[in-house]
DNA sequence: ACAAAAAATTGATCCAAATCATTTTTTAAA
DNA sequence: TTTAAAAAATGATTTGGATCAATTTTTTGT
């Protein structure tokens, strides 16, 4: 509580997420123009919804801090977790066609978001060519992430899924300038299990094994990767080409 | 071979797919403007690629006739099938961000496509507001289809997956004005198995069962749905609300 | 700080779908 | 049309992860 929240601090041009978030590829001037349309509201408390299925769509959201779970339910009430959104990620793409949100977005921890009113964003993008490309990038990322998720579900066994999930989270933290081998992760094992198409029991057993094998420890929201090399081995990665596989 | 292929016949405004394809929601005049930028080439023979991973992107493709399989490979060479594209479907969304195709698109049968040069499409969409919304619809559909695929992989058993696949194909044919209970499907069981995250043996056994139970017969590229009601029962659908679940 | 609820862990058992093996059918090529 | 190759079908066996059940740990709300 030491930091005073000044309006100066909360703007795109001073935001540490520029390289990950929307402003990527925009020049100083254009970032400022983007900044002007961004709406910032008080943080969401844990468990609060940013939007829910059926809500009308009028803005995209960029996560500033925290985590958001995007989820829905099957016809028979089983939960489906589509992804986890970290700072810099953009949420709301699913509603672009129907102008209505298709899924539920819930804060898993205290979460700040930047609201990007879609109409204003569109107007702005007519004058900033890089911005419309940036919108396409964000959309494309959403499609590609979905495909990676399917690949994981089709072709990986339980060990590999859990290992891949942790590895991806590590990479995403690393891209955001944090340590990739030690980070806080406010996601329930239960939610990870649903996301990976496994049961909580299976995830728990695998994490116990990874802990015993001194590969990864994940206890009380804190992840420690003790041996990145062996984690990659579990996934079946080739070490020479550490190609990045971003995931949710 | 009775029909003479005139250039008159091959245009958006006379195309039977208007309601399914890109022109949805455009007025007569705008369809004509769209028509002018569309490039039509001779059909692709079975086994030929429309594009491959790594190819540079410069156009979206709308399928006019035939089927396209969108697929890739995992690091260890296993195939992943992302979807099957039927007449009216739009292909190439995955490349919008990187301007480079991420997957392989192969004709599973003789296939005609309409090429929509992306730059021209963008220019046009500045003057036709409905068109830019239509682009968003197509993109959004791609995201949503991917999520439906994940849901299938996570929450459905083998019987349900096969049943859902056949049901979705039936619906897609019905939307295109064909009979929903009897249609030709030029897709190998093997490819369906890969798409559904199953083995060919499992798919074969399930089809044998569906045949014996007089629910569905799929032999030699021809599908007959004998009992739609029971097919829906396998999926676990509620009959009263026949909500449509489009799939690839 | 304490009580109640939720989440995670751990063990025992079971089953759906994979794998392995072979035969039959279909498709493509000569 | 014949032949070779690919795909599909069918049977026997195995197994990874689900399910069921009970305990321990962590979180939450008062």
C-alpha cells in the first residue's frame, strides 16, 4: 500500500506491458491516441465477473494485473475452461461476430483491466494502420491458441499436458519480464484440470510426482521450476530449438 | 456434364451459397462490388494443397464446391486435423496475424475455391460497413468452432464424438439446402478419427455399431441417417431445443 | 483466531479406448 | 481389367486415467 495510484502511472505509455499488449508496434504518438480511448476502472475482486455469456459486447478488455478465467458450461452442466488470461492479454474476441459475449470471464484474483471501447477502437484504427493489424494479431492469437489447446487435448497424455501447461505459464511470465522459473499462479489445480481435460485427482498425482522427481513444485499458488530441462523432456521438446508455445 | 460453365454462372450474385458464405447481409449492389474483387481459378484435384504452412498469406478463400482438410503436424510428426471446410466456408483466418499460413489446406475431393485478395477486401470494407462486420463474423466463427472442438475433445466419449461429428455434418448440409439425412461425405474415416482424437479402429467399431443399431450408415463416402432422434440421444441432446452446433 | 467450507491429496478399483495383429474391402495405378 | 497399395473392419489384449472413497490441508468468513 506504499504506492500512490496517480493517473500518471496508469497509462499505456508508462505501462510495462507495452511489448505484450495492444500497443505493440505502435509509435509514441499513436500509443497516446490509443491511451485516450482506454477506460480504466477499479480492480475486480476475486470471483467477480468481467462479463458473462449473454452480456452485450461493446469493448475489448486488456488485462493490466491479475488473472481471468474464460469458461462456459456444457448442456449437462459440466464446466469447460477455455483459457487463462494474464496481464497484457486481450479478452472479448469471442463476441466480435455476434456482439454478445459467448463465455464467462471471472477474476481468479484481484484483477485490473483496461477497457477498449470497440467503436472507438475501430474509428482510431482507420487512421492508424498498425492498429488494425494489431487487432488482427490479437484475433489471430486467439484462433491459434485454441488450436494449440486442441493439439494438447488430442495428442498429449496427462503428464505431458500438465508439464506443457506449467512450461507455457513459465514462458508467458518470462515474456512479461518476470522470472520464468519461479512465479505466483493464482489458478486452482481444479481449474487447470478442467482446462486440460483431466480430473483434479490426476493433476494432483502428477504434481506430486513432479515434486518428488524435483522437476517442478507447485504448492499454495507458488510455482518453482527446479529443472527446466527435464520439464521439457516430459513434454517431448527438442532442446536446441526452444520454440515458444503460448497457451492459456 | 450437361451444364455449360459460363462466366455468368460463376459469380456471387448467382451463387447458391450467398446465405452461408461471405455475402451474407450484403445488399445486391454490394455483392456486385465484392464479386469484382473475387478471383476464381480452375478446381483443385483431390490431394492438392490450397496452401501449406509457411506460405505467405495474401487472400482468404471461400469454398465453392468440394471439401478442404485443414491440418498440421506435432513436433513428433503426428497429424492434427483442425477442421473440414465445406462450400460456403472461409479459409485462411489463421494467417491474418502473421501474414503467413500456419497450417496445410488439402482438397479431399475435387474442390473449387473463390479467392478474396485481402488488401482489396480491406479497401472494400471501408466503404461497405456490413462487409467489415462480415469479416468479423467469419473470424469469430473460427474462434467459436475451435472452442466447440475443444469441448468435444474434453467432455465427450468416443460414441458421442462420432455421433456429434455426423450430426454436425448433417446440419451443415441442411443449411446449404441439401438433405440433412442423406449426403455424400468425401472424408476418410481415418481423418475423422484424427480430428476427433480417436483411433481409426475405434471409429470403425462405432460406425459398425451405429449401422447395426440402425442409427447411421456411412459406407463408401455415403452417409444415411436412419434415425435422427436416436442420433441426438447418443450425443445427449435435448430434442425440444434443437440448437445448432456447427463444427468442422 | 476460530469454525466451516472448499480444495487438495492419497489409495484402491474399474473401464473405455488404445494397441497389436490379421483379414477383408476399396481405391488407385499400370 | 488386373494388380498393388491404401483404407476399413474385426478380434484379442493391455493400460492410462477415471471413478469412488476417505483423509488432510488450505482458504474463507465471522
